[in-house]
C-alpha cells in the first residue's frame, strides 16, 4: 500500500454530518529490540497487538497556534497529575474507531505499522480540515504523534519489558490515550496521515446496505429461477429423448414378437407335416407286412 496511491483516494466532498474519515499510521512496529524511534521507544508487534484495542475511542487531537484553529503545533502538554499527563493546550478534533497492523510503503521503504481509522469533526474545525487538504495538495506529508499511558491496574505507570532504559525500552502493558497532529518534528517519522475522505453516517450506510441486500436478493432469485428454468428444459429434453428411445425399443419388441409369431406358425405347420409324413410311413409299413 503506497502513500501516493492513498492520497489519490482523497475526497473533496463535505458530508452534512460534518465528519471526515481519516486513517493514520500511529507508529512503526520494529522487528527486534535493536531499533527504536527518536524517543528511544521500541514497539514490538506482540505487545502492540495486546494493547491495540485501547485505540478504539481514542481522541484525535491538535494544539492550535491561534484562535483561527487552522494550523496545529505540538501536543499541548501542560503538566502531570500523578502519572497522568495533562494536555490543556490541545483540543479533541476527532476520534479513532478501529485499528489494523499493515505493511506501509513510506519514502520508498516498507514499514510495519500500527494504523488507526476514525474521523475529524469538520463541522467544528473546517479551517483545520482545509489546512490538511492544502498540505496534501502541496505534496506535504501530514505527520503526528501517538500518546500512551499506563493502565489503571498499574496506577497509570507504563510497564516496560526489561525495565525502563534510555534507548530501546519496550512498552509491554499500557493504553493508547491519544494522537496529536503536529507541525513540529514528531518522534516517529512513520506516523503520518494515510487517508482523508468523506465519512458516511450510520443511517446512510444502513440504507445503502439495505438497498444492496435487496438488489443482491433479487439478483440471487433471478439466478435461481434461471437455473431452475435451465434445469427444467434440460430435464424435459432428457425425458423426451428417453421416451423416444422407449418408443423405439417398443417398436423393435413388437417387430420381434411378430417375427416370433410367424416362426411359431411355420414350426406348427412343419410339425403337422412331420406328423402326416410319419402317419403315411406307418401305413406303408403295415401294408408291407
């Protein structure tokens, strides 16, 4: 799946419900512990899969430079409350609904990545969506950065496989808590926008699915009826052929029966002649005595 090909799928249409569908690479997944991102984090696939369901419902965020709410900047981090990071300078502009792990071509190289799909609230941030569209039209790659925290069971502390280390630390037990669209340099260069598209609401999807199911049902009925008609024609042709064969055999049987009757008559006549000849011979023998 190439980034260039994905960009070609962007829709310029605006949906009345104000939602624009998006797909992002959240982060790269590394093949071993000898590789890490700019923050020293090594995401391994098994742990990524173990924790990926926390992506569902995760906020898509942006820290805007000014009140126009068009150009993003950083994460908007303002501090911590115990182990929970606080991002009071950023706002939620959308939400993620699902995730996948895919091989993505980025800058000519294949990267194993955790991806997420969701939507941006275009109705609330139209200038921001316009800025994204402009970036894509100008050939710029839209980047971001994923945020993760410790789980409630671990009092918000991220558990690392092998413990914390400056480089090559492996997150093992954690929750994905947010993804922020950035204009500053992200920690993971693979974290990019893959798709920006029109989002259809559930009602439209349901109506479309209902129409599609009706069409498929009608098509299926037509196929079944056509198959039955074909089978009926084939069966009728086979029955007709068999009836013709039976008639032909019956005709031959009739001919054979007629021949047998004629032969029986001939045999009967021959037997009668034999009896007469034997009787004549017996008379001659009596006279000879």
